[in-house]
């Protein structure tokens, strides 16, 4: 994995948080495998780690319930697998240690 791939992924998260979700699609292979949990919320990246062809991203999620105004805050962990400058797998974890184990596998 190159610095430019990590920079591209950082830029994609920034674009996504500005509402430009289409920019993330340019990073993905046509047959990307996506594995989010069913309770996944929109993330804000907080930490990036790189290992071989994988990038780990710790994200914070924040939501406010419309009716009650109750705020929800949580963390999730993304692991991206990159081949030939394109993401071929995107996995989402709720357990940091599990995500780090996949990063290093």
C-alpha cells in the first residue's frame, strides 16, 4: 500500500462527511465486497493505521433522535483491503481488537 492510497482514503472520508458520497465510489473495485453490521451509522474518521494491503479506520458515529432529541455516540472500526489502487473489501466491526486482528492477518 502506498502513501497515496492512504491519502486518497482520508480524502474520501472527508468528502463523504461533506455529503459527497459519490467520491468514495471512485476508490472501489467494481466487485467490492462490503460487510457493514446492520446497525451501522454514518462515521467520522478518528484514526488511520496501515498494514500491508489493509487500512484500519477508527470512526466515531453520532446521531440525534428526531422525536426525543436524545444523542447517540459510538465507535466503529473499518478495515479496507486494497489491491491495484482499488478497494476490494470493506469490513465494519464494533470490536476494535477484532478489527485489528483482521488488519494484521
